[in-house]
C-alpha cells in the first residue's frame, strides 16, 4: 500500500509539472494541445491523487502517522522531479 501511495504522489507531481507553463513549453505540439485543453482537469486529478494517497496512508496507519508518511514520501519525490526537470550542467562563469 505504501508503494501505491508513493506512485500516486509521483503521478500527482508529474501531472502538476506537465500542466505548468514550463512543462507545457517542453511538451510536444500534440501533447501541448491536449494539455491546454484539459489543464484544469489535469490539476484536479493531480490534487485528487495527493488526497487519495494521504487518505490511504491515514486509513491504514492512523491520521498522524499517515500524514507524516505522506509528507516524507512527497518531499523526495518533489526533489527528484526538480532534479529531473532542471538543467544541472555547470554554467560557465563570466569574469568582469
């Protein structure tokens, strides 16, 4: 069940990124049209994934442990999504 919650959180984060302006610019033209058409529905589905993951964890482990588990799962997923999305190559420094 924890793996399912982790997958739901990852799916929610990916959907929020894809529906953002930055994710929309990087998408292929066919995907851009689809994302622009269903942007609010994608965001709603992403937040529904977050809620479902939190509800599952709270139902199984109790409200306090479930929320902490959800928080612990969401933090590294967000960090890895940021690392995957941003260009981390070293930029040449300009000397004045």
